[in-house]
C-alpha cells in the first residue's frame, strides 16, 4: 500500500518535530529555558478581571477614539503603526474579553458608555455572468 506524497511529507515533518522537541528537552532544559535564552517572556500568571478589561477598553477609547478591535484592525491594515508589545497587549485584552463578558466587546463598550464609530463594510462587486460567457454571433 503506497501513501501519497503529502502523507509521507506529513509523517516526515511530524518525525522531525518530535526530534526537535526531544532535543530541546534533553539538551536545552525544556521550552522555558529556550524561551529565556531567546528573551521571550510568557506571562501566564495574569488574570483578567472585569475591572482590568474595562480599564483597558476605556484607555484605548480615550486615547484612540475607537475600540481595541478596530485599533488592531487598523494596525493590521497598516493604517496605524503600533509598538509590537502594545499590539500583543491589545490581542490579550481582546482575547480575555469573552471570558469575562458574555456579550463580548459590545457589552464592555456599553459598560463604559462608549459607542465605537461605525465602519461599514465595503461591498464586493460581482463580475456579471455576461462578461464571463462566450458571446454568440
């Protein structure tokens, strides 16, 4: 029974990943030690409370006049340039919102009496079928 090329590539990739993982554990002292060597700090101790989420949203709303999601979207669309650490903090804030607020961002914005500016989506225009079909004489 032969396997397709993608299956064998997946097996080889999985095997290489397992070897790297074993080497990191054996020779580097684990992923925490590697992160420390690379200067990566992972803060798993931070607990987002409702108050800290509200404070984060209020800070963004007062400074930028938009919601954290809109600010992150503007950064990704290169409309505004943000510090990478600030972007990471925004991502954590947005991610923590649903854990404390079932209504998500809308609920937080309502709690701080902030209405994010409306940003209507740009509608896509479909190509007409006439232009795609061959014209008959």
